[in-house]
């Protein structure tokens, strides 16, 4: 049996998304596929439970997938640079980001991607602005909205990095 759920998680909510996917898995619904805000689950047998993990990787994705699959995990799919994996709990614990430093490293990769898109969007806004004719200012609304969302996402990512760094100091 399968079911599909449409749900939105922002880039800074990847841990919340992972937590939700694992709650679904603990209820017997394992992530089967993912596309833009669309999760497809399959119902598992009572004794089969999975752990789902997300990874943001922007380089050497094929090598990374092979490496993770070598641990017994299954590659579910990807959306942009986000990759989804699952592993049967019978095969042992499944962690991709097991320490603070690896979490910070992933967040810095996300921040770099957001920064590049942010800068490209600023260039796009200037291009639209200087080529606008009277009455065409509506064309600026979508890029301006995207700029606000990207800026907010970047700030949220930086705050998470700051929090993780302070946690790391406490544990040292």
C-alpha cells in the first residue's frame, strides 16, 4: 500500500524534515520516493522499520551515493542537491552527520549555495530594474520576494551554525 503526502520544509528545516520522515517510518510508512514537496510512502511489514537520512552534497554525488550504499543504506532519490537515504534498522544504527563538525560543514555548503543564488538574484533584479518600462514594476515582485526568502534562509543557516559552534565549545 502506498500514500502520497505534499508537505513543505524550508532549507533550514532539514532536521525537522528528517525527524518527520522517521516518525512516519516508525509508524510503518517508509519513504519510497521524493520529488519537489511530494513524499511517497509505502507501508512496511510490522517487523521492518527504516531510518531515513538527508544529505546535502553539491560535488561528487555519485561517489557519495556509492559510499553511503556501501554501509547498507539505500539511495531513495534527490531533489536539487538534497539526497535521501534509508536503512533498515535491522542493519544497525544509521547516521550521516554524527558530530557537530560534519553538521557545520554541511550547513556551510548550504550557505554557499544560498549565497550564489542570492547574488545571481541581485544581478537579475538590477537587470530587470534598468530595463523596465513604465508600468512593468510587477516583474520585480517575484525576484524581490525570492531575495527576501534567500536572505532569511541564509540568516537562519548562519544562526544554526552559530548555535552548533557554541555547543561544540561546551562539549570540549
